[in-house]
């Protein structure tokens, strides 16, 4: 159990957990909306993105060379770390919804947290752990600021705020999760 505590501290888990809690409390305190609608889906996507971005800084350790030479198997730990970030981000939003307004259906929360954490893992592989937050944040900005084009391209580009019943948006999120998790687990973060 001691290795788990050391791992959590080296990956800045306590700081990330505090940030996720503060974001969830802020959304709960500030959102006085009716509970359903496009603006609420945007708030839900913003909350999930903020949670994933806060936790993505822990996708790399303090010393990349030390991580690469350690005598432990990193692949399952990396994959578990990515999946845990997505789970915590989704649970935080569901907890806000249980205590206050309904921002999004549970299927959308699961799909969005999966896709966003996949983007964060992909960002850690491509840009490095300090910049793992850039891909989820950039895609959120694109989703909220660019008008949704019609058809499949719109469903893929705006998957965060499109209904989870659409095949293209759901497939995009799960493809991002699979790609990001596999690449991060096998290659690790960029040095």
C-alpha cells in the first residue's frame, strides 16, 4: 500500500483532487439554472474538461528517466491512472447533479468523461504531461465557439454536446479514449 501513496504523491493526486473538488463546488454554488438545455450541456462539458485538465498534470512523474528505469510494469498503472481520472471527473459531475441541478444525462457524462480523458492522455503523449490539458481544452473551445455543421462532421466535431444517442459522437468519444489510453500506457508521456 505504501507504493500507492508514493505514486499518488508523485503524480500530484492530492492537488488534483482538491482542484476537482473546488471546481465541482463552484459549479454547484453558481449554477441556478433550470436543469436542462444547451447551456447546461456546455456547463457540464466545461466542468468535465476542468476536472480532466486538473488531473492531467499527474500523467507524468517528477523525473521521466526514473520512471523509465523503474523495475515495475508501468503499462497497467498508466492505463489505470487514465481510467481513474475519467471516473473521478464523471463522478464529480454526477455528485453535483445529485446535490443540485441536472446538467446532463448520465450517458452523456460517461461518454464525455471518457473522450476527454482520452484526449488528455493523448496530449500527455504528444505534448508532455504539463500540457496534457491542451487537447481537451482546445476541443471544448472548438465545440462551444464554432457553430455545429450539419451531418456526421458536426456530430464528430461537437461530440461533447451532441446527444449520446448519435452513433458518430459516441464512437468519437470511445475512439479517443481507446487511442489515448493505449498510446499513453505503451509509450508513456513525452519527455
